[in-house]
């Protein structure tokens, strides 16, 4: 298995391999201003609520690198998160890395909870300001996304069936977004199955930094039914 390079603009930010939902540390020439098509807010801010199938409420908040550090560290050090590539970072390094990413206008991270239980991490980014932008011709309406399922949800729940549509709907929240782009490690079969379940279409096998990846896209048109279903159970 190969892993992607993660090049940061600060020398004190750890670098190393990434994978399933590679931490989208930007390329060295990342712009300091974003396009505005990525929805975000202050650390810990509630941005979306959603009625979970079978009961309960899903919430999506801006990741807080301090308050959410215990959750982050527990998740990235689990064997199932090996493609994430952050298990060797100390707690302080992990916190600093996410704080740095959160300071950028082109890269954001969010924590999803099912009621009070953390279940998933979403990261969004502008592909033109990320290493993946060198692997394909990025469009102005593209949003890159990485997903990590860290929790299990209620007993018997279809976690990805509940969380996946919520994350896609969030990525398309801005009308300027035309496509969601993912590039899981070529060896990550679970990530491939999840993206196909949401309707992503595989385009190419590409090289992203040091990683062999599978590039896939979900257009707004192709996601129309999923977005309609998500909107019907969303709450303000």
C-alpha cells in the first residue's frame, strides 16, 4: 500500500502518511482565502441537525480540536483507521494538526453525533488547494470530502445508511457546489463500497502524493434523490 504526501505550510505541523479519509492538509502554495463554497463556522458550532432513521437525532458541528481531542485520538489509533495514517501522532501533535487545518479557509473538519454519541468525522476541502488538485482538472464547483466512521451508533443501526446522506447533503449545501470528489486509497475496499452506496461514480485510478487512489465523483444531479430524502427529515 502506498500513502499520500501531506505537505503543510508550517514547519511545526507533523507530516506523514494518510489514507482512507486522508487529512486534507493543503499543498504548500495553498491560498489564504477560499472561494466561500465550503460551509463552516466557529469550533463547536452546530451547523446541521437531521432526524436519524429509526429514531434519534444526528447533529453536525464544526470540529473543536481541544474539546474533541479525546474522540479524535481514540478513533485514529484504532486498527480500522489504518488508512487514516495518524496513529503515530501524539495527542498534542494531533490537536495542533487539526487546529492548523481548522485555521484555513480552504479546509474544514466536522464531528457528527447520533444523539450524544460521536459517530463520524467529515472533512471538506477545495481540491484546487489540495494535493488531489494535481491529480485531475479540478472545477470551480468541486468540493473534496473525506469520511471516517468512528462510532457504531445505536444497536442495530445502519450507521452509514444514516450518516452518509447527511454528509453528502452538507457538502452540497452551497448552491455553487456541482460535484463532490473523493479519492480513497486504492486498497481501501470498505471506502469504495461506501462511496458506491451513495452513488459516486469511479473515474480513474490516480496518484495523490505517495498514494495510489481511486478518484470518484458524485454530481448534484446524480445525488438529487438522496438530497431530497435528506431534506424531508432535516430540522432547523
